[in-house]
């Protein structure tokens, strides 16, 4: 297979879909650099390290950013190195740095007033709040889910969904929204005891990641370093299918593995009914932090239907997968569920900037102030979300990402064909640019990431030995060509 | 006692402290209205109600704000009513609406770049991050606490402190920071079981409020409606002294009550050692949401020292009390602890806009990525915090708040003297403008709040029948005079 060139790639993309106009990130970000440039011996360089050592926990610092100079898909660091960013701030950069249209938004009085007068949204919403949501977030609401609660981050979005699920579960047990709380419930909850603080749980999946606050961390099953020494709820974990890649070559074995996991999952739901019923099941459409683990749409459809069969609400955690990078606006759209069968909750954050949950009327608490807090979201981030959504729609960026994904699949396949044994399990080819692959072992994976950075490309790891690509939605064939070229060189050095 | 006038009040304030220059909110906010104006029959009026009915959970909406028109201590609503705001977005407005100096900040490239290029702070901090913290938040670090971790809200600040406390507690048990985790710990934590997910707990106090996520909600003991139907950790609650007001008239009884509560608190710490040791104790310097409950500095000093005696870390939750409104920058300063005895953690949010925790080196996790997440704070909010801190210092607003507090105490005492039986337990006279009082019962309290709003003054309730005043730091004698005048009229109507 020939190495793709920018022009051949763009031709392929245009040919692939007449619907995709010839978008380029330069349309949106005219001054985006043409290529990475690194002039220090390593990244981070000396100026970045000088910044690093002064405060907070600098052990996790990777790149010290110069965000005034960064542009589009290029992150400029404190040493003046220009890095192609294929990680996007842990998957949270939707369009790129300093997109001029976003900067214009930030200069509007509406944005400035929202940024400086942060209200306690639940009780003192701004008068344009309904309009901002209706012309923004609600235009991308998942099929079947008409209600929206905003939050400040992905962890709190998931915990807001947990709370809503627990309340709705208990309400259903009571038989009606008007059924009063008993005196015993009112008193016992103040002591953190049942029945007021009920013996209910959230079921999650091995390798799943749902945040790092106490409820979300109890559902998180990614790595021990995320969980150790933190008290956790005694909530159950179900196995997630360990599929073999490429999926198409292991269809029968994978189907059997999914069936095995579904059976065990249903068994856990049944067994918990007696002592601690599962009120909610939470899963990511692609288990990202845990290593970009995939499963089939049929598997996810079964999960959802089995949850309902046993009375558990179903939460699709789209904090990382949401907002277009998988080639559909929400990754769970690929499950092909009807509006009626759609997840009970879809949670989001990261690329959307304004975090929150979409849900149905039935999971709205029966009384006010039950799922409430001071800020409950941020009007300035909701304005930002609306503008991001507009830009995505105006430029047909979800389709563009799909087209770029085709180019990326071809380019990576070509590179990997020359590095067999070192690279394996290329996955996400049906998920646009939301792709990943494994490197032989953790040490070589970390070496790969470091050398890529020194070569001018910032990528992230996940799981034990995976590399995850999390570019922006404006990441295009020209960026793919640079990525593939650098990867080929770096993999040669490692081999 | 004569009714205070603006000029007499200002004279009294200036006389009180030569250090307080003749500041007025008009110095900072030249176009602040002179008085409230309500032209609808009730608040919210028809335009506000029209906004209200469209989205989210509108049952908790109190005022629909027109934040472009609001100014200083005056909140303009969707109907064009101008309300004197003595609640400040649940205590989260430091200076007032649309302070011109803050608007200038929002127009700077630094602010715009920070607002639009939100980084994953833990790994990709901006190059000016250390400088922004060192010239901002770190200039107001509590005595004894040199380390800072930023977060997105008060609940996550408290949970970040909990996690740090649990990790440090286990590290101390292991004997050294280098002691490796055991295989059993690494495996059991993935199943949410001990020893990896340890049997440790956080002790909190009756009436305490620490947030509404799963860990913080387990420590929250304010009201059943905050907790019911949400699973909680089996963590202990200690009694908080039920003092009689005015404190000066019940010194002996109050001292005995505090001693009783301290003994029970210590007993809980001792009893939990065998099966579920208390790793952290958390308390607000004034239990705000729970009803503005006060105790003496001696009581708080004893709490802290008893916690240390039994190996528990001590967290001062200053989310609501912090940032000047109590007449010291941090409310716990009044406890008079040495740097060595200072709380192990001080958490903050609300008025500071950038939330977080201050702590010591000893409670820094021994390995990176242990107390970590994607955003970990927000550079744009840190810039805002720095500017708020500068304005507070430049205008000596902590002292100004104390002077205003004297005026407020006198004015409220005067009003209450005419409404004995209806109003009681005036408290916080030593806490600047952070004052509260009870009304005879909940129904009359709610009636009072509604009528005050209709008269043009927005105040908040707390506890069962308390009214809490949470004005900005620019709230001055001229605002006190309006508040007292309206209160007198409204209380007459209720009596």
C-alpha cells in the first residue's frame, strides 16, 4: 500500500462522501502552523521544566503550554516548540486552540457578563438560560432524551446521573411520585443508614472509567493507582468482553466472549436483587481510560435491554466519546437503539466544555432541591458549548471526522504493516478518528510516547500498553500525513 | 436606640477604625443603583415566570437574573426589578455584579486565552500557571499551609481533601512514603474491598454541609431532602453544640454544652479505632447551610487538637465562610491556632471562584496520578480569583466588611428590638456581615423572605427557620440602612 499524500487523501475523502465539503482546519484557523517544530533536545525542554518545578504536583506535568501562541491542532510549549496535538487535553479540545470564531465569542458582552457574574444556576438562572440551552446543547440531545441538567465536570455529571437513578428507583418502589417519605427514611438517611440511605448500587465494568470522586470512583475500574487507599462503595463489577482484533477476523470467538460476559452480567444483576439491587448500570461506548476497549453494537444493545429487564437504569457515559470524534455526534448512536430503548441517561463533558446529563422526565426527582447544588453548571461554558456545536454543524465536522478517520485508518494500517510484532490490535476503524493501538509492552509504549513528543507530536496512552488518538474535530488528512510519517520514524527507532 | 442613617453609620465606622478608609461600593462600581425598585406585583414577575417554565428543574428558581443590567450589590431580574442582593448567589459573589475592574480583566488576551483553551491542568499547565497562583491564591494561603490543589467546585474540593487524607493516613500506617502497595491491596481496591479500599471514614457534625457528591454528601448532615434515597458511606456524625444566644448571656451553659459535645466527639473517635478509624474530621467554622450554627474558638481549637491526638486529619471547610465576609480572610483565623496547629486542610470555592484546597507537604500523595483528574481547576477562574484578591487588598475590604458588620449589628439590633418574639437568636455579631437570625417558625420565615423580595431585597434562608445574610464585601452602611428599613416594614406586616 502506498503512503498517502495530503492531496491523494483529500481526493479520497471527497470521493467517499459528496456530503463532505472540502473543509480544512485552515478555513477555521487561518494561522495554524503547517508542521511541528521542536528545537529543544527533549520535550519538556528547560523553560518548561523551570515552570514545572515550582508548584502543585508537578510529577504529572507532560507539556507546559503557551496557550496564547498555540493554534488549531498545534500546541506551543513554554520552550517555543510547536507540537502537533493528537491528544487534545485528554480528549477535551473540540476544535483546536484559539479558533478565531471562538475568540470573537469571548469578546462579546454576553460572554463577558456570563464569565464574571456566575450565578447559582438552580435558583438564579440568567434570563437567556433557556434560549442558550435550546439553541445549543438541546439541539444535540440524544434521541429519546428531552431533559437536561448541567454540571461542572464529567465526574459530577456521572454522580448526578447516579443520584437521579437512585431517587427514581426508590420512587418506583414507593409506587408514585406523591408517595411521602416515611419518618424512618427521613431519620435514617441523616445517619447514612438504610432505608433512608438505601442499600442500592451502581454496576460498572472492568476497565471502565467514570471519574474520581467518591461515587464515580467506586464505579471506576481502570487502574489500581486511581483507586487505592480510597474507601469505596461495595458495588459490583461485571466483566467486559476481551475481544480479539481485527474484529472482522475473530467474529465467532468475539461473539462467544460477548455472550459469556452478558451472561455473567445478567447473573450479577439477578444475584444482587436480594441484598443490594442494582439501580443503575454505567458504561462507556468505548472504554477509553481503561485501554480503548471495544465491543459490538449488539453487545451494548443487550446490556441496555437486560438492565431494563432487571429494573436498572442504564447510563451511557459519553464524557470522552461524545461530541463527534467517533464519526457520530454520540458514540452510542451506533448501537441502533430506538428512542424508546435509548439509554436512560447520557452524560457528557470534556469537548462540550459545559458538562451535564441528558435524561427522561421519569428520572426527574419528585421534589425540588433533591439533585441540586450552588453552581449546577456554568452559563459561560454553555455559551462556549453552543458556539462549538454551531461550528461543528456549519462545517459538517462530524462527517469530516469520519472522512479523516478513513484516511487515518489507511495511513496507520500502512505504517503498522511495517512494524508487525511491535504494534498490534489497531482498533476504532469504525469510530472515525477515535482510534487506538497497542505497543508490545508498557515500557516500549512509554518510550514511543516520549519519542513522538520529541519529534513534535503529542499523543496519550491508556490502559497498560495502548496508545489512544484523541485529536480535535478539525484534525484532517494533512495532520494524518504528519502523524503517520513521525510514527513510522519513531517506531523504527524503537524496534 | 435611634435608627441609623447612612451618614451616622459611616461616621461610626470611620470612628471605629482609622485603618478603614472611606470606601464605598460606588468607588468600585460607579453606576451601582442607589436603591431597589420593584414594579411588578410580586417577584418573580411575569417575564421571569415565562423564562422559568421552559427548561430544567424550574421548581427551585427564585429570581431569573438580567446579569447584563445587574450592578454591584443590585441584582436586576428579567422583569426589570432591581433587588438589593444580600444573598450573593448563595454566598458566592465576592464583590458584586459587573465590577468594571473585573470587566477589564475579562477583555484581556490573557483571560480570553485562558477561557477558551482550557487545559488538562495536571498534565498540560499553562506557562504562567505558577505565577498566577503565586501572585493570587497563594498570597492568601492560610497560616501553616503552603501547598495548593485547585478543583472546580466546593464539593470536589472537600472530596479532594478526603482523598488526600485517606492516602496520607494509609501512608502513615505503612510507615514510609516509599513503602510499596501490597499485591492484596492492588487487587482488592479494584473490587472496592479492603484492604485496598480501606475501612476508614470521615467524621462530620450534625447540621454540617460539605457538598452533594457521594463522598461529600456522606459527610453532609444538613437536611433529609439533601440526602434521602442516596446511598451513603457508613461514616459517623458527632453532635454540634446547640448554643444559646446571645452568647455573652449564656456563657456557662454554652461552655457546658461545648464540653458535652467535645466528650462525645472524642468518644466516637476512640470507638471507631477498632473497626473503622476516622482518617479525617471536617467542619465549617460556621455551620452555614445547616442554620448558621456558631461555637467558640476554644471549642474549635479543642476539636482540632483532639483530632490530631487520635490520628485524624482536620479539615476546615471554608467554602462558604472563606474570603473575607466574616471579618478575617478565613473564618478559622479567629480560632487563634499556631501555624503548627493549623488545620491540615482548608477548602474553599464560592466567592473565590477558583475552588481548591490548601494543605501541607505531608498530605501530598506519595505517587503521581493518585489525586488527579482532567481539569483540576480552571486557569480562567484562577485569574478571576487573583483579581478578586487584588481588589480586596487594594480596598482593604476585609476591614471594610468588619466595619460594615458593626453597623449591621447595630441596625439589626435596633430592628429586632421592635419585633421581639418574632425574631430571635441574632448571631454572627463577631463575624462582620456574616450574620443570621431566626424567625418564629418556618412558615413565617418563608413569608418573610418572600415579602422582602417583593420589597426589593433578596435574602436567603438556611436551617429550619433561619435567615442568613451573605452580602458581598462591598456591601456597606448605605446598603445596611436600606436592608434594615425594609426588614422593619416587612416584619410589621408579618407580626
